[in-house]
C-alpha cells in the first residue's frame, strides 16, 4: 500500500490530534448509546460505572490514569497526545452521552446504523490521532510496552488484554453484544486503510513510514481499543 506523507508543522499535528480525539469520543458515545455492544475497554468502563454509580466518563478517566501508572515499570514515555487522549475523552464523553440521551427511543435498525457509524468513525478518528504522531493513547502504550518487554507478538498481547478487560467488564454488567464483535473484526482493517493516508510526516519517523508503518512511539498496529 502506498503511504501518503503530509509534511506539516506541530500546529497542524495538534489540530489533527484534537479533531481525532473528539471524533473518537463521539464514536464511543454512539456505540454506548446504541446499546448493541461496546468497544472492549468500554465494556469494562460501563461495568465499573454500573457497579459503583460513577459516571461513564469518570470511570474512563480513572482507568486511563491507572493504565498510565502501568507504563512506569514498562518504561513507556507519554507524549502530549497521551495526556490529551486522557483528558479529552475522559471529560467529553459524559456530555456527549447526555446529548444522545435526549433522542427518543430508537428502533433496532436505527441503533444498528448508529453503531455502524460509530465503528467507522472510530477507525477514522484513530487514524487522525495516531497519525498526528504526538504520543500513543494509554491503552495503545500499554500494549506496545508489553510487546517490547515480553517479546510476544502484538496480536497475542492485544488479544489477551482485550479478552481480559471484556470478561471483567461483562461480569460487572458492561454491555457485550454484536457491535463488540463487529468492532473487533472490522476496526483493524479500517484503521489499516485510513492510517497511512492520515499519517503526518515527522523527520525521525520517515524511515518507518516509508514502509507503511507508524513508529512504535506513536502506535504499532493500533489496538482495536484505539486509545
């Protein structure tokens, strides 16, 4: 696949990062509101929220912080994009969910369309914020850190993490459903399609991008968790 490089200053990268994170948060809210199954980490967030009475956004923010703490023994270094990921998603998802709650009850077909839109939007948003190359999200960084420390393949580490968080989240009452399965199957190929076209050129990452890859410092084979 040909990689499209777009040389740009930090301001352009920052703008792309913010747009990507806002769209990512909206995609999360669409999937949660559709109630047909959440993204893997959101199954966990929703399960904890239902058990504790805390808001979905508060739990999402708390989990992001805890995951960042796990970076310490893995010797992962956060970037400005990492911090923005935690703050934008953590503080924006609750207001977006509140807005979606104003909608009338939707039939199954409309909810399925909402979930499908959320999945496609999530892939584009992942391409935008990862392609900005300003630092991985907490969950992506956890994955790449474990890959580096354990020597295990990305697919094995990613699948292990997601099976664990989905299992715990589902046991706590998080929504696991058909949209979770569709997300897991589809988002990887979709991100693979859009990421090279949204990756912004930076001098120290040019060799990696020349072969269609993003440097590990940004994300390596972005997790379907996407953040």
